[in-house]
C-alpha cells in the first residue's frame, strides 16, 4: 500500500516536471541534465566532471536554488563514444524533460550529440569541449571550456622558458578524434609562430596501445620538446613509452592528459609534463575559495580544471534561471518556452565563477563562445616511486 503510494507520488512529480512547470506551492526541483563520460576510457576525466557538478548542485541549493526552488541534476551517462552520448541527450531531452544539458565530455561527442539538442531547442553547455567550432554547432550550444586555440600555446611558451635553447619539436596526435585534431593544429601553428623547428609529426589512434613506431621516429629527429595530443589512456601510455625508450627532453601534453587520473598509467614517468590550464586553484575570489574548500574537504587535494569547469557550467544554468525568473516567473512558462528563454538569458549574462569572470560571445552564428581572461600552465610533479603526484602551477 505505502509502496504504491510512493510510486504514484513519484509519478505525479515526474508528470509535473514533464509538463508545464505549473505554479505549485511546492514546485518540484528544476531538472538540469548532466551527460558526461561515466563509463569508458574518458571516465578518467568524466569522474572529475561528475564531482564538480555535484558540488555545484549542493552549493547552489544551499544558497537558495533558483529563487527558493531547488535544482535537481539528472545524470545520464554519456560514455566515451558518440552513440552513447546521442542516446543520453535524447533521454534527457525527451524523457527526463530537462531545461538544459551540461555535456558531453568530448568534442568528438559534441559534434554528434549537440545537433539533437539544437533541433529540440534545448540549451547545451559544453563543460570540456575545446575543439574549434563547438559553439558554431548551433544556436543552443555554448561552452565554459576555453578553446585550445586560446589555452594550448601557453604550454609551448612555458617550455621555451624552461629550456632557453629549445629549437627542435616533435608533434604527435590522435587522428581519430576531433579535439586532438583541433589541438594539434593549434600546437603546430604555435610552433611556427614561435619560430621553432617542427621536425616531425606522428599520428596514432586513441585506441592504440603500442607506440614503438612513432616513438622511434620521434627519437630519430632528436627533439628538445615533444608535444602530445591524445586522450587520457593513449596519451599517458605514449608518455610512458617515450620515457621507456629513452627520451629525456621536455614534454607538453594537451587537455586530454589534464587529469591526475593518468598517474596510475605513466606513474613516475608522468613527471615533468607541461599542460596548459583554464583554471587555477590559486585564483582569488569568494566563489573559488568556497568551491575549493568543499572540493578539498571531499578529495583532500585542490580541484582540477575539469571539476571547476563542470561546477561553472551548472553555475551558469542556475544564475541564468534566477535572472530569467526575476524578469518573468519561470513557473508560468511551458518547457519549450523556458528552454528557449533560458538559452537567450544564459548567453547574455556575466558570471563570477571559479574560472574567473566569464561571459559569452553573442551575435548571429557566433554566440556561445566563452570569454575568459585567465589562462595558466601547470607541470606534473611525481613522487619518485610514482604513486602520488600533483599539478604545480608554473604560469
Ligand atoms: C575535448 C577535450 C577533452 C580532452 C575533454 C575530456 O578537451 O574533447 O574537447
């Protein structure tokens, strides 16, 4: 009996969320979709995104939610491939009836899944999509992850400051992934702009495990710097094999290896990798201090970029919902109207986030790109036994 009762109450709540968000005395929580990689190889980064989003949910609900009404994150695993992220988006849009979606993890997935949200007129915030062309997918797509074109060259400059005689560069990239193709273009352009010598370019697949051929070709040109664009598992394995086969020079890694989750793969050989950052735990602001304190309490270390960006994505949704609700009560809007108005609102706002103050570009066909001033570079420092490591900020 009581079980039936609770089921029907749950169903009533679901129907209510699904239909017009009617003005009830106790309005149900506002559902915001989160679809990041909770399974597959990219879950190494995705788990940091889940945590950042959960901290944001707790944090903003504690601070009054959306003018008194709580938000509820609806997690739908986006996996590490395109079909899984497309399914997740469709579920969030049509079944969970979310007001907007934060996701997916990879640019490769965004190019596949975001068009479904664009057609359904559902706002999407990319938490970690850094390839060129993401906001251009459509009117309902924006991102809080600064593009590689802005962030990545900083790591090459940092390498040049460490090695003043740096000249010869070898570049490797995963050619079956949209983000890595975009990132390597930026890196290769930076090498040319900085008047370095691009001695060799080697390609691989994100599914590769043996990089002997590529590493041999790299060692043959005797580079001072190796720049790698890969995802977490392949990228870390490539670093490990470079060191195993005797490379002793500097390594710049891309956003794909921007997580402590690579430490168990390359262990002590992760030491020294330079990685550009769109977030620094040292950034001074009230919201970053609060975010950092909650994260540190849970994880006993400073928050990583992927967590900070995920927190920021949820913050943008919450603050845009608050602003919209003040102009025109969202409880009176049907879901389709709310989604469209939310997108309009979020793109026009300015947000004081752990990433710094951010806003979005606007204009027909050009909206949704993050405008962010801060960019940093960190270097991985591993304990000699390879069990533990940290990101040390050098810029
Ligand atoms: C992208 C990325 C990845 C490294 C995120 C996990 O930056 O796919 O755009």
